[in-house]
C-alpha cells in the first residue's frame, strides 16, 4: 500500500499530524521558482521616514540643550 492508496477497509491511511494553520497564506513561487519580494518603498515614503528621523534627532538635541 502506498500513501496515495486507501486502506483495505476503505479508510484513508494515517499520514501523521497535520501542519498547524498559521493563518498566513502560502505564496506561490514565480514561474522560475524564485521567491517574490515586496516592492521597494516609493521615493515619497522614503523621504517621509528620513524627514521624521531628522525631526526626532533635532527634538532630542534641542531637548538636551534646553535641559542642560
């Protein structure tokens, strides 16, 4: 009996425990079996994060100057 044949009594063979359902869909590989990645962020979004980081650095420096 192989794994694809039903048991003689008509029940399916026990293939072991099932994989847990993580809720994350399985992604399909592309035609050449290369994994797919997210596209890079747009220039505007990248500029926003850089600006936010610079603003946070300015706030930290200004706070350090003010409280000393």
